[in-house]
C-alpha cells in the first residue's frame, strides 16, 4: 500500500509580488501524518465499480447480443449487389420488394437498401433493418438444405405503418417464394451450362473432323 503525507488546511493569505519565496517556504506547515493514497480519491473506486463490462471486440459483442449477421452472411460490395440486380428473382408486395439470385456459396447472403424516402426517422429505418435481419436469420441460417441465394431487400413506405408481426409474416411469404424461384433458376442455370458444354464439345468435334479430312486429302 502507498502512503502520502497530509498537511493541515492553510488559510488564504493575500498574495504580494514583494514576498520573498524563501520566507513563504519557511511558513509552510509541517505534515500531520500519513494516509493511504487511495483514501485521497474516494470516488475513484466507486467509479470503477460502476463502470460496465464491455466486450473487448466486435466479435465478442456479436456473440453476446446475437443481433447481427455473421460476416459470411452479409452481401457486401457494389459488384455483389450489381450481380443480384442484373437477373433477379423478384418477390414484391406493399411492404417489401425482394430481389434474389442463386449463388455458388455454402450460405445465403443478405443485403439491405433502406433509403430516407422510406422514412426520414432513423429509428424506423433501424426497426425495419432489425426485423429483416431477424427474419432472414431464422429462415436461412437456422435451417440447412436450402438453396444458397443472394438477397437484396428494399422496404417500402407502407412497411413503416404496420406492426412487427405483420412485417414478419410478409417476409416469411417472400422467403418462401424466393426459395421456389431460386430452385427453378438454379435448375435453369444448370441446364444452360450443360447446353453450353454440349455445344462446345460439338464444335470441337467438328473442328477435329474437318482437320482430319484436310489431312487425308
């Protein structure tokens, strides 16, 4: 434990620039004893006791709250959004417009586009974002075996006027439609890829046959 000297209180004395510093030093009182250093800062320990425990990193905060999506489930970057906007499967109603496209990743990804035109109040825009994330997490991350898709959700003005339960019901309908359309789109993409491979093989075979005919001549 650290101890410090303690002096008695000194009455205020009118200052004068003619006072000799040595005389002032001679009038300083003698210390009356020693006290622990912590005793001179009684509020420090109370402030430390009141200080909340904060997670040391963002990952730890996400693990505690569980209110954010994993990094691999977030749609990030202009290229990823542009890929969805080019050839999307669309599901729309009065509250949301949902664009989706199948991807080749092991998990689905979510992107949000909530502008101030939906609502000028940040609290309402954040409410919509939170509900969309929670619904997406419950549908695509809690269950396995679904087709992996990239999804962009665009809320509309009507979404601000309805309650959370109605928003969850509307999103559940969108996810179901997106799943069906994503499966059909994935099958169509696989069929197109197979046809492209077949056409390439046929062209290669024709080129080889023509080369053999010219060699025989």
